[in-house]
């Protein structure tokens, strides 16, 4: 039977007014954990991910302990209450924290003490999290075992009760066990309109670190992965024996990593492949392990062998075929653009691509060889693409006689090449042979200089 409520005595009121909440340091952690094991009904804690520990003190005495750590991954009531999408939940869960432990030590159960401690803690939690991890937290959650407690401190502190959980406990990375002891879920916004901010289309720039820390995961459905794998089946397998991972499936994993924006080093691909579900791995043609009965993911060495020995032109043909199937035929516009890019996840590597600028349809790509430049790479690329009736636009680096001759005389196309101010002889020749006005078209945002003029500081282009 619960005790009747009462107001704090005068000496207890002094404690409430002088109460302080502080972060627990490393030297205090053994004592903190020992008190949890002795007095909390759940015992000690081994939190994972980001976490903060607090102690409420009065004149040097410890009165209460609190633990805030990573939020639960999946909560049906919370997701419905916030209203965010599955993708937003996955990338923004770092802005939610879980009050995993709240212990008022024996002999200090004063009226209003728990509410006072929680209020002081929540008042500084977002700032402390910002100082420790470089971003705040916007929402706190907690679970109350209603068979033992009523959650009075949470209710009095402005927390919202969302209802009972389903009664499952997480026992592994993707494994949950039913324990038939549902908890009451409470939530508390730590900033104004936190719910609306969590499901907004974009986070502010200073919070980009939260989403950037979440590793990309495969988002293609099993049917889409089967389709992608079927296109890669046309790439001949260079391996002489049957492997657990068919070449088409391994290449589909690499393509999926590209589509998801994941790094594509061998170690990164191994980590990305481990995030495929069993259904996805089955769709990719991975052979089931006879002992475990599960579909394994490829190792770093497997990706290394595949990427070193596979025929890149056959892979490109498969990707272009998949592009046509998914997006339809390329636009009928006859304008193509050749552009060089640095590969984001490769040290110093560059690639040139040929695309339809309007629809961003790829027509092919070519890796720039080490100790070379884009000029021969573009010529190789143009040599294996049908340019009949196409207008090819390239920047000033490629304003070369050989490149122009290849496009017009060998491929049957036309070119749109940039002529810069420091290419004096060519500009003079053009001024003499073409009836152009002084104000010429410039692909840049600044007006083009008159023919024959020389702009100081212009990057030098080829003759």
C-alpha cells in the first residue's frame, strides 16, 4: 500500500534547494557502478554507444544516480508519436537518449527529490551531450516497470506516457526475446518542437555530424537485387572454381554500395556487406553455409580479388543495360558532356565520364591512368562510344586538334570546345575565320574576354 503524499519538512526543503547535479568522472565510476548493483532492481549497467552518468549531491553526499545512453532502436509507440520515416529514424536516432537508470539512494527518499533531480539533470543534458559528443540530444525516453513503480517522478516532471511496450528484450544484433513483462514508455522533449525537428526534411548544418556517423545500409529490395544480379550475370567469371559468392552477386553488392553512398575500399565493402539481411543475401545468390544454415557475407579478400581481376568494360556494359531497364532509353538529345572527376573514396584516382547533361544518363566512363591526365582517357572513352550525330562538349583542357579530329572525322560527331584567353594563336585564328561578335558565349558565369585579349591569372590551357 502506497504512503500518503506529504510536503517536505524544513530540513528536506534545504536539501532540495541546495541540491546539485554533476557528471561522474572516471575515478568515481567504480563507486557509481557498485551502488547500482547493490540498490537498483536492474543492477549495474554496461551501456553501449554514447552515454553520460550523473550524480545528485548535497554537501558532498551522493543522493541519486542517473544514466543516459543510446536510445532503443525500434519502438512502435515512439516512432508513431514522432512521425518520422524509417530512414529518418535510422539516421537521427543519435538525437534521442534513453534514461536507462534512475536510482534514489536509500535514506534519501524525500518528497519531490526525484522530480527535482530529474529536472536539474534534463536542464543540462543537451549541453553536456554537445560538449562530449559534438551534438545535442533533443528527446529523452525511459521505461518504467509498472509492476514495481508508477512512474510518478516522470509524470510530475512533464514526461509523456506513450503506453506499454510489446514485452520483448533485445538479446543480439537482430534477435529479440519475449519476456512477458511490458514496460510503460515515457518520453520528454528537451527542446521546443523537438518532434517536428526530428521529422523535418533536413537537419541544420551543425547537426550533420549525427547523420554522417550512421553507416549506409543496403536499401534495395530483394527483387531489385535479383534484377541487378541478373544483369551482372553477363560478366564472365574469371575464377576457376565454384565460390560461395557468385561474381554477379559480389558485383551487385559493390553497385549497391555505390548507390547508397558507402565507401568502397575493400574493408569498407566488407563492412557494408555485413549489413545485408539474410533475404537480401539470398537474392544475391549467396550460397547457404551448411553448418550454420545462414547466408554469409563476403570477406575483404573476396572483394579484393573481384575488383582486381574483373573485366571493367563488361561491368560497364552490364550497368548501362541495367540503367536502360530502370530508366528507359537515353534521351534523344544529341548533346553529350565529358567531365573529369576525382573518386571520393579512392586516393588520388580520377575518372572521366560521358553523360547526357539533361537527364544525367551515363554513356560510359574511363579511369585516368596513374601519372597521366584526362586527355588520353577522354580519347579512349570517345573511341568506344557511338557519337554519330552527337554534339560533344568538353572543357578547355581538351581543346586539342587530335581530340577534335577524333570526334568529327572518326566518330561522325560535332564538338563544342572551350577556347580560353591564354590560347592566343587559336583565338586569333578563330577571330579571323569566324564572323563572331566581340561578346562571345562563355560557359562560365563571367563574361568572355574579346578575341585576342589575354586575361591575367587565367589557368593555362593546351595549345
